[in-house]
C-alpha cells in the first residue's frame, strides 16, 4: 500500500464528508472528494471514486426507494446513455474547455434564475434534457449531477435523493465499464476503492441521521448552493 496510515485516515475522512453530503442532499460527493483525494494520491481518481459511488448510491436508493420517480429514472438513464455517446463523438470536434465553460455558465444561470423564482418541473422533456446534459458533462468534466438536481429541486427531498441515486448508479456503471474496457481499472484501482469503502459507509450512516430533517424547502437552497459550487469548480478548472 503506497499510502501511510495518516493518509489512509485522511482519505477515509474526505470520502465520508462527500458521502454525507450526497446521502443528505442527493449529490456532491465527487465535488468534495475528487480534488482533495487527487492531492493525496492521484490514483484515487477516477476508478476508486466511481467505485465509491457504486457503493453509496445503492444504499441511498434502498433507503429512499418508496419515493423513487421510476418513470423519471427510466427517462434519465436513456438521456444519460445518449448524452455520453454524443459527448464521445463530439469531443473530437470541439474543445473540451469551450464546452465545459458553456456548461458551467448554463448551470450558474439556471441557479440564478431558480434563486429569483424560476421553477423547473421534472417533466419528460426537462428530465431528458437534464440527463443528456449530465451525460455530456460527466464524460467531459466528471460532474453530471447539477442538471438533474436542478430539475428535481422542487420535488420532495426523498424523491430527489432516490432518483438521483438511480441516475448515478447508471452513470457509474457506464463509466466503470468504459475504464475496464480501456484498461484503466484493475487490481490497483480496486485496492484504492477498498481504502475508501469505510468512509462511504460512515458517510451514509451520518446522512441517514441528517436526511430526515431535510424536507420541504430545506433541501432546495442546498441544491442551488452545491450546483453553483460545482459549476464554479468547472470554470476554475478550465479557466486557470
């Protein structure tokens, strides 16, 4: 193991914080954990982080399964697949930097409009469009949650968390399969995933205490805040 005991403990604490946020609000683990884990050991990214998502999101989905928007999840998975494929085809034709900047500006604009009263509803076209955009951005910048979260911002907190969890499971399986096919996921990545696993479970257990208190309008400001920070992180990454 190329990590010292303090590095292992710090890595577990970081992923626990990210898992707590995602298990409570519905998304945000990659936003919190990815940049910090990369500083400790770059090999945590992306394989171990994706595996962590595959551990956390089924737990969240099981906890919130009664509130799942099954139809919305089906539409979002279809949009995710199309968006990911389209991104793979288009990336070769346009600058990743330009697309990422446009995406981040769009998310920030949506956050501002939502904050001043504009309300998105999880209609079929809105969910499909958000999933397409999420598939695009997940492929290019590794952040695919904000579009779907903004669409479901007015839904019950349980519905937002469960539907996003299903969406993230599909996204993680797609990404992990791609990494395996191209030889970027093997025993080393599995080892780093096992290091993070206790933190994922700890974060989920903490979020299970917090989540019941995030009902009604309490979760919406958090969705807007995390979406804005996600978009700002993308802008900083590609502009600096």
